[in-house]
C-alpha cells in the first residue's frame, strides 16, 4: 500500500464513493446520538468500560490463564498464536483434521487481520463469509472499508450487479430479474447462504468478548448468520485477540449496554450468542479457541498507545471522522480503518512501512472520535504520540522538519533575533510569494495567512501606555 495521502488522493475525487460514505455515516451517527441520549448514565457507563478495560490490560496475563483454565474445563481446547502465520497454521491444521475443505465464517476482524481466508485457500480450503456486508466484499473481490459495515462504499445498484455476476460461481446464483430493492437483495443473500449453513461441518468465528471467570465467548450480531455458524457445524474454531477478555459477567453487562448503542444505534443486538465449551446435546461437538497476539503485547508495553487495546470495535469513531468520511476505509491500508485504525495498525504492524508511518497523520485532531468512544480512548493523544515516534525515526520530510524546529528554537531563545526577524518579515510582506518553497503541503489546499504590517511586539511598545 502507498502512504495514506497518496491512497486518499484518488478516493477524495470519487464522487460516488463520497456520496455513499456521506449518506451512510451521517445516518448511522444521527441514530446513534438519539439512542445514546436515552441513557442518563451514559457517561458513567463509558467511564466504567474504560476502567474495566484498563484493569484487565494491567493484569492480562492473569485473566488469560484464568480464561484458558475455564475453557479447558468446559471441554474446549485453547491454542496460543504469537503471530498471524502461527494462527493461520493452527486453523488450517484443525480444519484438515476434520477432513473438510469448506468452512463458514462469522464476521471477524481478527481473521481478516491475519489473512485467514487467503491462508486457507492456499491449503485448498474454501472459507465462505456469511455476514451480508462481508459476503458483498467477498463476491466483489474487494476489501472491507468499515469496521461495522464493510461494504459501506457500495450502493444498492453496485451490490445488485455483484450478486448477479458473481453469486453463481460461489454457490446458488442470484434470482432472475434481481433488482436493487433491499428486500430482494437480502432474500438473494439468504437463499445463497442457507445452502452453506446446512452443508458446513466447520465454523470459524471471532468473539466480541471472552469472560475469564467462566470461559464464555460472546458474539453480537444483527442478521442471525452468526447464530447459524456458531450452532450448526460440528466443529467451531474461534480466533480472538487476547485483548477481548473481560474478567466477569458483571463486567460484560457494561459492554452489552454500550456496544449496541454505539455501533448499530440499537438498544440491544438482535442476536447475542454465548457459548461455554461444548455440550453433548447442543452446538458443536468440538470447540477450539485460538488466542491471538500478533503485536498486541508490543502495544501493551506502550503506556500511551496501549489504550487502543480498549477498543470494542463499535466504529463510532469512523462515523464522526471528517477524514474517514472523505477518504473512505481503503486508504488506510488495513482491516482497521478510520481513527482507531490510525492508532491500532501502526502499533500492531510497526511504523516501518510507508502506509503505517503515514497513518498517525491521517487525522485533523478535531477530537470528535474521543467524544464518541464508549471506552474513552483518547485517540488524538495516541496520534500525537505515534507522530513523535515516526518523527524520531527520521525519513522523508522529518529531517528538514527537525532542522526547522531547531532553528526556530534558537530564534525564540534570542528575543533580539526574533524582533529583527519580525520587522524584516513585516517590511518585506509585499514581496512574499503566495506559495513559498517547501510549503506545498499547506498551500496546495489553503492560502498562507497575510503578514501584518506591524508585529505584536512593535504594536505593544507603541500602545502599551
């Protein structure tokens, strides 16, 4: 992926994309504001979520060991994956052990993060996405562009065309004469997916939360596809980031109030599925939990950046972000787009690549993301913190910036030099170019402020009496 500015340059000129994003994000955030306003104790719930997550992260080793013991006692098997390659290898081996070559999947950002679908395909295993938006993305050979609504960049006409052209090669074809009516599109997806659900012997999921005291995993969703994937297959494999653990059921209560309202603007999710190990008469016979690190312990070691691990993937920050609304999710070059992706991806992957080094700058620092975050992640603080790391590493533009800051520091330490510079700048203001060399990043989209005829210092000397 190129840097964010390069990737966003094309997106901001895509009129259809911008219209799709503007309509969707404004609709979601307006509905969210109304449902959040219904709770008089929203601020207290937000603070409680923050404190629960911070306490869990401080003692993450203890809670993960407790979770492993509880899952094992309930009949599940726990696997530990240090990185994406190890997680993919574990899942592929588990699927092969069943003798199956197909899996159905619940929407999972962790599996997208590690590229599980591609890894399984390399092993001859077909992975079928069952979330409607993920299905659209998969059929269109596309990439997700939003945490909650991965196909937010598509309109109904585009979705109809994808269904007509691609469904048949993945299974049941779209009905003849399919229109762009939401009801018809949903019915086409339902008929297509029902065959997958009834045939699949292996399901793959993530989890929104894991309860350490009981070993219970929780998936919240709105379509019912998750319930089908979690109950019908004989084997269930869940790949979950280690930060998704919460200590107790009482802690879970807080997030089951804040997540639905902050994500889908619902008072509660239509489907909240919970399972603890295995049971003889219900659900999968075999359950495997793959606990994924993949850079999370590295992020945990950063006292400022670790707050990104509080994220409960509600996507509220995307829907209020002016940068995301104009650039879209693909420009972020990650499964985690928007403000949260701008602080999470560089910590999970490092800042060595061009795209990851540019992500902390993909923000206006307006703070709207912090205001809506249900676990009070101070995203602007982390962005500035990561920018400092990128600048310290050096590279394009940063050496010149360091030299300029050093020179400015010397001038500000010498009042006489500063005063002389101000008078010289004011006296030559008519000769200043509108686009001075080295200021292209600023002047490409805005004008430089006009130089005053008199500096404040000189004005003060003249008028202070």
